C-alpha cells in the first residue's frame, strides 16, 4: 500500500484532516508498515512527556481507542519503572545492611543470651587459656574464672577470683574488663597481673605494659602506668598506687617460683596451701607477727619450709594430712 503523505498523517493525528484523509491514513495504520511507523512515532512522543504532565497531552480526542490504551499502558509502565528505581534506591542499601547485620550476628550473637563457661584451677596446678579474641591468661592455683563463650559486641568482660597474668589483645572499640566484684580492671591492650583471692584482705593489680584503668565505682577510677601496682583494701574500700621495683617478681609464680617480700606468715601459708594443696595449723597466735622475704624455685615443699625455719624461730611438723606450725 502507498504511504500517505507526511503532511496528511500529521493533519490526521492533529484531528484537522478530511474524512477521506482520515480513512486513507487509518487504513495505512492497519498495515504492518503503518503500525511500525506509528509505534516509532509514539516512542518519540513519549520521550517528550514529563512526569506529571501526562494530562496535558490528552486535551484532544484520540482517533483510535486501541492507540489510546497503548499510549496509557506505556505511560503507566514508565511511571512504574520510575517508582521502581526509587524503591530500589532505598531497599538495596537496606538489604545490604541487613545482610551484613546477619553475618555479624552469626559471628558474635548480638541478641542471643550470653552463654558462660566457668573454670576452677585446683590447688597445686596452673592453667593457661586463650580467649576467642586472642587474649591470654595464665591462672594460678585456686583461681576461678567465668567468661562468655562469645564476647559482647561492645566489650570483652570476664570475672575472676584468684590470680591471673593477662596478655590482652588490643581492640580500641571493645575494652577488656576483668570484674573482681568490688572493682573492675578496664584495658585495651595490656599485660598485667591481678591477685584477688576471696580470703585475702587486699587486691593487687600490677601493670607491666600498656595502660590500665581501675574502676572503683561508676564515678571514680584510677589510671595505672607501667611499673605501678594498685592495692585495694577490701575493709577500708580504699585504693593506693605503689611503684614496683621488679615487675617480673610479681608473676614469678608462672615459672614455679615462690616469692615473698615482707609478707606476713598468714599470706605465706595461704600461698603454700594453694601451690602445694596442703593444710597448715598454727599453734601459737604470736607467730602471726612474723614476716618473710624469700625467693625460691625449689619444687619440694619441705625444702621451702626449711628455708622459712631459718628466717624465724618456728618449726613445721607434718602430722598426717596437715602441717603443724609452732614456735621453737
């Protein structure tokens, strides 16, 4: 079929043509060639239509209901596509965030109730532990530690009763906290020793490397520097900071070395009880006034008792499952 003149087609589309011209153009539109031309024309017109101005293009009668429906479907599809892009711009980052959140939660259980492990070191033994963050602790005899299977998102908190030498992996966003019941030791990446046995009058925190904050209450804390030792008096509920001559002596117990410096007999016997799993019975209360300064790597208890007997006028006598302490 012969293609109508372009001017005639434009007059038909503008509703200004004669009846004969309309009949001619509509008949051509029914042909395959006419439909392709009309489809391309509608695509060009669609590009000129801005969102929100669709009704301005509908101020005249459309010559064919089929063409009208086709145009409206295209306009609706375009609007849906635009809104789809807007929704995707919001949902895609949200989905990515949720995916990351689920991954992190699977690693550290953000909202799961914390599960705890508890370990007690028998008298006469030591224990070495590595936590999931890489931090390490060497526990002395008679110590008890309680820790979560997975550390919290904001902090790494454990509970200690006894003595432990800590090497804490550095993480500025998740402080490592040692809860000693009456005070807390807060660190980021540090090496330090804590001695906090339940029956002892004092708690000792000795810093070797890094920096430690001693939290005594919600509003009061002390900073500890390398070479310093915090001594907390349980009865007076007070804390003082001393300088240590030798930081290695503090944790000599890790290498099976017994070390006392101006240590009262009461604390000496408590240490020997934990290290050798023995029981002492003191027969004379005047003996509690004696203090001892001694360092020994002797593993035989009797040899250490012999050294103590050389320092003060006391005698250790083995009586069944206990050791009697009496004056000469």
